[in-house]
């Protein structure tokens, strides 16, 4: 509603003011006087220091239709208790009652919680009851929960807990998970906080230029590692065993449809091959490949190119490098050899050079600095700091220098040619003496193994070794656990041994290489349920009542297309196991 005031004539002085009335014509209506609503708050805290110590707090709020009471009491003599009462009234329809009591000497303490809809739903009720006894002959906790919604539907659940009377228990919740690694930096020989004093002992003179003030730059060291927190040292942190082995199925027969194709990566041009052999072993930074082409045209199209070869759906990248041909009467063979894609960082594509760290870095930073052309590092070794001018490599290509660093710290290189990622992993991901309790990466059975040959390689077994650095390095003794450490391997001296973790990783690899080993060679298939094996994997062979475990040292994949067009695909693996 709007009131419009219109002035149609000039202002004139009136003898009486203008009165505006709303409502009854009988005269002005006065507003009703406000009704006083009493609202009070009261606090009472008595304290007595004698036979009875009591602390009570009472708090009340009241209004016309609402009420809430709070009572808190504490006693320490015959009965120590705490009581809280909360009531809420809104007319006569909703009621809530909550009571909590605690006693250390009284035989029974109870907690009652009741919610009722008195007027609206007289047939519905929820009751929660919890009791705790600490002095009775039998300690127990009762938990009862009832819910009823009408005479036909009902759920009644009861849970009880009993234990001996004087037992004391504690429940601790601990979240465990891998910490994300990050760069951790600290200052070395950092100067103390101070002040710069400027003293003027001569009169001012005209001077053109600026006054240079030089301060020594603090020495900062960064390394890639675990952040601080409630955790143990690196060498004691247990691994989360979440690895699920790839298990070949056991069947009466296996139906397989082998596939084999090759294309040139630059333009996806198909290249036809009649045979393909792919080999890789630990210690090699690149895998080697031998190819035979179907025609001279395919041979010429592939020279100096990067090929993507698919074997039963699994991809392999090969750079064709060295070609050869054999011409006979009515028989022409065009073959070539190559390496995996990491060869892009080796000769002849990269020239040999010298490397040195002008500043302090971590070993992961040094290895990452050796990569280029889109290659990235995935370091799975324990990182450690390397002081400046300690890393020095002469006349090596980036791939050779990276492989040299990996071998120096007890690791090896595994490359993902599709994503151009170099992984640095331990030379022995599972120590030979720990294979019994380790989880296999791949488990085969006798049905999928075409051939299995074993021979013994005899070598002395060591259980201790001295590993040393040089001028800025450290030295230490690495001993195989649960042994006397009395059979020493030849000492190892390496400039990169600048941290205890470096000694531990290199010494462990040297001790794992020693000892008499069973060298096995197996032949199996490649299928959707059995991917190509990789060096460093822990391979298991399941016999009837025995699981044979060994570390994969080298792999070989053979693809042959016969003259009648039949396609044969097999893979072989060389396994090592301590005996």
C-alpha cells in the first residue's frame, strides 16, 4: 500500500497541524504495550576443598514455550559423577531428554538418551542406552538401539562387549601411506644474522658511480627425498606390499591368434618384416634388435628411421641403424640391426662429451640433467646429495653417462620408449636371499613353459664389503643381515659414494652379484594374459607343490614368418637364483 501526497496550492500557515489517521475513524489508535517476557541466565559454581569436592554449573534459559536446562556436577569422594541434562519443550508436542553420568567408585554408571514425539507420533520411539562399569566383578558395555514405526514394523539390534574386570585397554587409530617425495633444501655454513655498519670518518666528496657491497652467497644443498614427520629412517621404512603378480591361467588348451605389424613412426607407413628378434639384459641402456625385411623397398624405407613394431598387441620402438644385404641366385636377404629408442641419446646421434657438476646437486638432479630431447627421469633409487665437482665423466654420450651413474650407485636403466621415460631401478629389486618371502611379478605354470634348462654358475659368496668414496666421499662397511660379515668382497672405490645411502645401495648390489647361482633359461608365449617379460622382474614357476622364484637377467623375443605364411612368436628369459 502506498500513500501519495499531492500539493496543488501554495503553503499556508494553519492554526492546527495536519493529522493522519489509519484504521478506525473514531480517533487515533495507540499501539499495544509490549508484553514483558522474562529471560534469565544463572550461573552457580561452588567449590569446596575438604572431604567433598564439588563443582556444579547450572544454566537456564526460559521463555513462554521453550525451556533448556544444563547441569554439570563433579564429585571426587564416594562418587565422582558428571551429569548433563538438556530439555527442550515446544508446547506439548516434542520432547528430548539427555542424561550422562560417570562414576569411578559406584558399581554402575549409565547413559540414557531418549527422543519422543509425544503428541504427533505416539507410537514411535527411539531409545539409545549405553552403560559402562569399572568396579563390578564383570566389566561390560551394553548398547541397545530400538526403532519402532507402528505395530507391524520393527528392528531390534543389541551389541554387548565383555572383558575381564581389571584390564586396561587403549585404542589407537593410525593412518599409514606412502609419503610423496619432494625437494628438501638446507643451508650449509649459513652466516649468522647481523648488521651492516656504515662509518663516515671523512668529509663528503664528489664521487661519480656507485658503492658496491658484496656478501658471500650461502651454500645451499637440495636433495630429492622424503619430508620430515613421524616416520623412521629410509633404510628401515617397510614397503607396502600391494603388488599383484601376473599369473598365467592353467588350462587344458590355449587358443591364440598371433599378430605382428610394423610401421614407420614419422608417417605411419607400413613396413613388412619377415622376422624380428628383440634382446635386452640388465646393464644395457638400450635393447638390440635384428630385422629381416620382406622386400628391398621395405628395406630402403626403414633405413635410419624409427619403427614401431607390435607383437601380439605390445609395442616396441626400434631405430634402424646398420643395414646388410645378402644376394644369391633366386635368394635375396635384406637385414638390419638397431637399438631401442633410448639410442637417440647415444652415438652417432649424440657426440661424446665431458660432464661435471659445478654446483652441489642430488644424484637424481645429476641424472635428470643428462637427459634431453623430451626424455624424462623416473628415479626409483634412494636419492642423496653430491657435493660440487664430485661427478666427473669423460668422453661419454648422455646415454652412456646415465648408465654409468646408474651402475655406480647399484642400479640399472629401464626405458619406456612410448613415453620417453628412463627409470633408474635397483640392479636387484629383490635381493637373492629375500626371494622366498617376496611377491613375484609374473607367475608361470608348466603348461605355458615350452622349454626350461638350468645350469650352475659357481662363484665365491661374500657377506660383507667395504665401499669408499674419494676426496669428498664417505666410506663404510656393508654387511648382509643375519650373517657374521666375515667373508669380504673386493673393495669398491667410487667418487659418487658421498652418502650412507649410496654405500648401502652399491654394497647391496655387489653382495647380490656374488655367490653360486642357478642360471635358467625358459621359453614361453606372449599373450594378453602374459605380457613380455622385463629384466629385473621376479619370475615364479609354479610346479605341483613348489614355486620356483628367480630374477630375470635378460629377455629375448623372436618373431618368425615362415615361407608358407605361418607366424611364430616366442619369448625367452634368462633367470638367476642363489643356490
